[in-house]
C-alpha cells in the first residue's frame, strides 16, 4: 500500500500549486487552475489499495477540466467518486448533465467522459485565520471492471447528486473517512482486502441508488450486511437487551443466517462475543476518562449494557487482566487509597 502525503507548507510557496496539481492529475487526468496559486493551501493523502485508490484532500478553491483531448489520450476506464466534507462542488458533463453539492453530497464522473468541476469554499466567509476557506473531501478511483453492475446502469448516476447521509451511503462514507483516520496503522498486506471492501461498498451504494440490489453478488451483499450489523450494534450497545436475536430481527434475517454471515467475516468471532467486546472497550475508555472519574464503576458498566456489577467485573477481568476499579486507578495514575 502506497501512502502518499502532501502538505503545501512543506513546499516553497512558488511550487505548492504545481506539485499538488501534478498529484491530482495522476489519477484524475484533470487540468486544474486556481485564482489562489500564489497562496495555495492543500493537504493530500493517497492510499493505493490494489487497483482501487482512495484519497483525502483539502485545498484552496480550484477549477478542474477534463477535455475531450485528455480523454482520448487516456486508456483507463475508471469511475471517480467525490465525497465532499467541506465547501461546495459543481460538476458538468459533456453530455449535458450537471449537479451541485455541499458537504455530505457525492458526485460521480467517469474517466472516459469530458467534464468540468468548480470547487469553491463555503459561502460562510473566510477561515478563522483570515485565509480564504478551503474545500475538503474524500475521493475514490475505481476501475469499471470491478463493478458487478452494467455500465449502462451505472452511467445513469453521472451528473446526479447522491447523498451519503444514511443507508449504504452512510456506510460508505464512514468507511472511507475511517480509512484515513487509521492510515498510520495500516500495513501493506491490508491493501488488497481494503480495496475489495471499498469496491463492495461502492457497488452496494450504486445498486441502492439504481434500485438494483439483486444484481450484486452474494459476497458483496454479505459484506454490506455485516457492516450494517456492526453499525446497528455500536448504536445500541447501551441497551442490555441487545442480543443476537434482536440484531437478527432488526435486519429481517434468521439468527442462524446472522451467525453464518457474521462469523465468516469476523475470523470466527460470534455476534454475542463481538457485542461483549465492544461494550468492554467502551467501558474501558470511560474508566480511563478523567472527566468521568466521579461515575461509579458499576454505573460505567451499566452505561454500556452491563448492568450487573459482578458480570461486568468478571468479563472485564477476563478481557484485560484487571478488575475495572484497578484499571481505573492505573489509567488515572491514582493510588489504591485514593478516592
């Protein structure tokens, strides 16, 4: 996995825009211009996950153009996804489609179609430091060959505003943003698997937008289902009644199907074991939080769906080798006699 990081402040002011433009041009074949060339600010992190590229960038407002000539010079067939987290983006395609999005929106374009895009800062005004605002987002470059959906269907999404605020869109956005939050801990061996997961989530997102979920292969559907299950569990950890049966019912599947799909993607870990481990991790974080020092240990357990103090203590000791109270004292640097 190649992790390319660019920060404009690391380059001479006269070279910042050109260096950033060259990095963007490698994957998107765009001709970029900006009225902020002399004071251009940008950060860019590129993760190459096998044939899939995921990048995160923030930059001064800019204009992008992929001309018909550039298209003819390129032999790649790649879908480009642009998820905006800050600012505004307007995109126009050669066939006439256009769309404008703000933060939380997503646009798709294709390497074999000419297009233009204008990325501008939020109209709320300049940044707090007096500098012009920036545009920020996450991009995915995905070979057309990795999608199990017909090109004719996927091309219907070009030039359309797509939301990632809920459903499969939210799963995709959370995954992409999480990749970059944890980029420093990823290993080269993780790249192929992460690239496959990215392709599965994009496929499910497209299929949902096209109402064509039935066209997805079982493996892609299962990947998305497990991610939905994990999100549901995380959101409901405080509920002591959260069980595999409740999880299965919420997703309209049998408990046996839940276990079969989940354990296949969790290295044999059961749903119940994963619920317990997530609760204990949350409780461990709370015990080490100085602002929650006054919260009794048993209340910490109850806060995360473990209302019986004896069960909480036993499970915590099994997982971490210490009783919750001992762990808190060590984490907060307290002595045994401290209150």
